[in-house]
């Protein structure tokens, strides 16, 4: 054992441990945040498409879809105000047999990123999902 190396193992362990541990913890936080938002966006699109095909009044479909997307995204911790929702119908949205597609797009900020970078595309991850459902052929029948 050399006399000059005495007691330096703990210092090296702390230095290398911090250099490796901090990025690893941030990676886990970022992946968890993105995964939660991805599940929220996918669930919001799916539930909004279901709401759109179940709406009896075609004029209320857009408001119901927006409200559904907002509630589902809020449940997953995603800001509903950052979401854009597109509703596309193959015919009238309430016509039996028509296909209703809902596209949801959200820019999710990465954790611990300053607001200046989070407002640009550098500090965000773009997530998007779509879902399609068909209006029942018995829709509107009483």
C-alpha cells in the first residue's frame, strides 16, 4: 500500500457516486413523468372518443370531448390547458355508423427544467394520441 493513497477511497466513492447518481435519478424522474403523461394522453383520447359516440346531441359533442380530455389529463397530472384536441367525424358526428376520431396533442415539460426552457421545444416532450370509435347503428333509436 502506498502512503500517498491512504484515505482517498471514500472521497473517490463520493465523487464518482455523485457524478453517476445525480443523472441516473434525473433520468428516472424524467422517464416516469413522460410515461405518466403518455398514459394520460392515450387515455384522454380513448375516453373522449367514447364520449363523442355516446353523445345524443351533435352540438354538445365538442364541449363534452374537451371536458373529458381536461378531466383525464388532470387525473394524470398533465396541464389540460396545454392540450389541443381535434374531433374528426366521417359524416355527422351523431349519425349511426359514422366514425369519430379524436386527436390529443400535449407538450409536456421535463421535470426540473427552468420555465424559460420549458416554454420552448427544448425543455418539452411532444406527446400525441388518437382514438377512433364508431357510432352505434342503433344510436338515437328509442
